[in-house]
C-alpha cells in the first residue's frame, strides 16, 4: 500500500481500514467467492480487486492522482463499483452525480469540482458533449459499454486492457475524502458533501447494527440509483462483511420483476421507498414467491399505516426497519423498528447509538421533550465539510455540531418526529427537491412576477412540488402547467418539475416582506409533510 521505506509508515499502511482494504482482504482469503451479481453474472472478490486496480492504473496513466476528482455519470452496474474502488485506490475522489440532471445542472457540478476524468455509460455519453456545449470541460471521457475507436473517448474495457506500468502504491488515510456527494442548498446551488473513508466505515457499522447484518451469508439487493448515498451506504456493509451485493438495473419500477429477482438471487436484505413497498406487497400477495428475506427497510418518504401493515402481513418473518438521515451524515441518523412503526406512526425513529444528537432552539440551547427545534448531530459519520464552500461549512458546523436543517420534536421516549424542514426541502419518490432551486429557475419565466414552491401530499410519490405564482399584468392569458413544464424541461431535472401550478394575485408575506409558506401550504399544499 505504500512506497515508504520507514517501517512505521509501512505499519500505518497495514492498519488501514477502508473499503479498498476490505476488498483486498476478501480477494486474498476468498478469491472465488461472490462479490457482485448483475443480470445473472458474477464478479468474484478476486475479479473485483483486480479490475479496480486495473482501472486505477488507467486513471494514473491519465494524470489522475491523490486528491483529484473523477466524475461518474452512470446507471447501476458492476463497473460503477469497480470504478469507485479504482478511483479510491490511488487516493482520488469519486464524484457520483445524478444522470437525470440537465446539462446546465451537470455543468455547474463540473465547474465546482473540476474533474480530470468523467466516466459514463454508453447511453449517457452524449451528456459529456452537452456539458462541453455549456462551456465546461469534464475531463477525459471513459465510456462503459461504448465502441472502440472513437477519438474523443476511451471504452472502459479498453482502459482496463491498456499496456503500461501499474500505478504507484498510495497510502490513503481514513480521514481523507473518498466521495463528494452533491446535495442541493437553500440558495439553489448544489453543495458537495465530502465523505471520508472513516465516514463510510461508520455508516457500514451503522447498517450492520440497525439491520442486524452479522455474517457473510447476506445477499443484499441494491435497487436504489447508485449515485445516491443510500445505495453506496447499503453496499458498504457487504464489502466489509464479505456478503454479496446484487445490483438491480435501473428501469421503470416493476414489482413483479423485482420479486422474481428476490427469489432467484435468494436476497436477504432490501431497501425501498414506501410507494415501492406498496406495489411489491400487492404483487407478492397476488402471486407469492419463495423468499428468504431477513430484513426489509424503507425511508426517504413518509409511510402510511396501511403500507406498514401490508409489509408486516406480507413478510412476517423479516425485520422491518425504517431509516432516516441525510447525505452529510453518510446518511443514517435515526432508525425505527417495525415493532414501533404503528405505535409511533409518523416518527422517523430514535437516534442511532453511534452518533450524538440534540434538539435545539434558535440560540443553540436544548429544548424540552415535545418542543420543536432543529436537530443537530455529531459523530463518526459526519462529513468533513462542503467542497469549495468554507462559509457554508462553517455555518453548518456552528457550535461544533452539524446543523441538519430539520425541525423536529422528540418525545419522552426519544422518538423523533419531523415537523418541518428549515431548509425548505421536499421529498418526492425518494428524490430530494430543494424549493429554492426550483423557485430560482421558475422565476426566470417572462410571465412570472414571483413564485413560491411547496409540497403537496401525493399517494404515489409521497409529495410533489407545487408552484404558486403571481403573473405579470397584461401578459395575456394565464400561464398553464403544460406551458410552464415545456419552458422548464431543459432547465430542471424531470423529478423537480412542478406537478401543479396555482396562479394567485400575490404571495402572502409577513411584516418583514418574507413569503409566508405556512399559509401557502395550508391553502394549496400539505402542512407537516
């Protein structure tokens, strides 16, 4: 792991505990054991180790070194895991991003983190040209599944097969940055949460404890998009314990196909959002499969008592657990066991024992049980800061705690209930949507004088964005939702587009001139979502 001749340096390297060292260990001890499964194909631990090292070699030949960034714009596939491990093998930083973003949104991320290399799937390769058309350079382009011989890009397979010297060994400390995970900010500009190897180890241990994953026999299905920290966080315990990660391809959600995979792959652990569980339970009850699920988990959106009861009745032998958190905390901060889910309906659970939390008022003082305040955290899963944003980092860590932006109340048993979102965020189908970002974009429409975005309850998605807008006078007929959607289509990702448009004469404001979103939620949205 190191070229140093100092024996102490060699020992320090030998003590490293990162997901690269986990894979190295499994490749040494169980070379032919299953590490990844995808569409019926197996990647062994030895293959995963070798292929990630070959990718590290390819990156090193392209000038990528310690601390450099490599952006990933890909679907779910084994190459994603190999690439992240290869990037980290040489101490570089992996930057997975949401492929659903528009070229303009992706271009901002490129300008912020300045990657030296971008990795895409073949079907997403045109995004690189679209980013360049925005005036940003995402670096050298490596394409998974692309065709050889293209002058401005290299295929992933060709990169691994290149001849040349292997990369020089690099000692990477646990407190160094492994990932930059972008999360939108209240100002509308995304912020890159810097997550260290230590953060990911702590997240792995959190999952092992919360989901009771205590052996290497587990087979976890990764069905969430792999650019989400929820997906990467769920892969970490399998890499640490030596379990199998079965990667589910991204496609239109099909509960029948998912259940077929659960049966065929003998899946023991899976995370889905509540709307997906609703469909899965209905399909399993209609056409039962022989499953071996040990734990089922949910989060990213509120659940109803109907869905929780359906999960309990459909999978009575599986541990049912809800998780809550945010990217900056790697991400889990609270967990709710199924035994408490109906008794504490609406709660996100108790704070996990590996971190500390407080509920504080505007002066930083703890509030009494039952009172509303902001929940703040500290512990080993806490990010090291926001990339290139020292002011925002200082604000987030005021007083030595990470300020979540979630307004909650905690009952006398320690169960946490989210009351509102200080950062004005809504969650639709598991995707975070920051209202300020959507508002800033909509405000550029020539017919709109002012706009506010709120959430409205939705049976399918949990909640959806609603644009409440006041229009310029004398601009002709009222703006329609279809017209607004068409205007926004190349400016915002599809999941961020408003699903409803409410036209008003003016937005309600308080004495200081700020829009009163509570009034808008009461009249046009959903309070407390």
